[in-house]
């Protein structure tokens, strides 16, 4: 995952946090494997790479932690997607449109317009946001949107929210929103946008990584050169390579 993302960024002449992760895990793993192989089979008194195999553990631990974070992110997104589907499934598909005083027509949800007079029977869901225009007192369950389990009292002039349901009594309402302008539709849209868009924190991290990655590489090269200049024997060379990695 990280190597593919790093390669894709490299093709676009950019560097991200995936670039740094890919380089660090690859270099540490290769150094650990080669150093461990050399110490086991080709070790000499002049050139030793002691403890180099421990770098393999660093690579494994880093990848495990990062993949664990990715896994938790996927789980969270899947739960959010499932909740979205459940909420969308509870949206009413039809509404009772009042034309005149007694004429009632069943229309599709998408055909509702602002200003339409709608009838909501007991147990039915409120199709869109609107205002109660009939006398009497009713109670609506708005737990789908607010999480509040107790029904909310409504009367003449009260605002009702699309997606809630009338649990006690029916009423007539005037639509104040329709289509994607309803509260429920906006909530669903905001959650979907949050899932598809990159968070500002991630954008900032990638921006920092675009400068941080070259700095780390330059620092590693300078570290290698400085320690190599001070090396007096092969142990010094080994120390320089280990510090650079």
C-alpha cells in the first residue's frame, strides 16, 4: 500500500508521508537482512555489522502500526457507510399532497415543492421539513436525526423535520424545503463529503512531508559523510552506515 502510493507520488514528482514510510521501511529492512546475512556467514574481524538485524524489527513494527491505523480507519468508514444506508432507507418515498380542501394525491418524494400542503397520518414519516398548519397537538419521533428518544410535542406553527415520524396524531403541514435542501438530505450529503474528501490535517501532513522527506534524506547523507570522514577503521565505517540508516 505504502510503496504503491510512494511510487505514484514519485511519478508526479512529489513526496508525501507515504514516500517517507516507504523509504524508511525499505532501507531499514534491506539493511537488516543484508547485515544479518553478512554477520552470520561472512563476518570478519575488520568489518562487522553487529545488531544490524534489529532494523528488520523496526520495519515490521512500523508497518504493523500503520496498517493497524488504516484498518481502524476502514472499519470506521464502513460503519458510517452502513449508517448512511440505514438512514437513507428510512426516508419516505411518497407523500400525501393536498389539493384544495379534500382532494388528496399520493406523489413521489422528489416531486414535492416548497409551499405544498401535505398530510401526515399517525405512524407515517414526515416527508420534508415544514410547518404544522393544522390545529391540535401531535408528537413526533425525531430520534433518527437528534438521537432523542422522547417524542417531541408539535402544534400549530411548529417546525417539523423531514425523516421524523408522527407517533401520536396526524397533521397537515406546509413544506418549507424539498429535495436536497431538507435537513436530512444535507446531513447525508455532509457525511458523504466527509468520507470522500481528504481531511485538512492529512493535507497539512502531506505538505509538511513534501519538505520533510528531502530534509531527512539530506540529513542521512550528511550523517554518513561526516562519520565516514571521522572513521579510522572499519568499525568506524560500520558505525557511520548504522547512524545513516
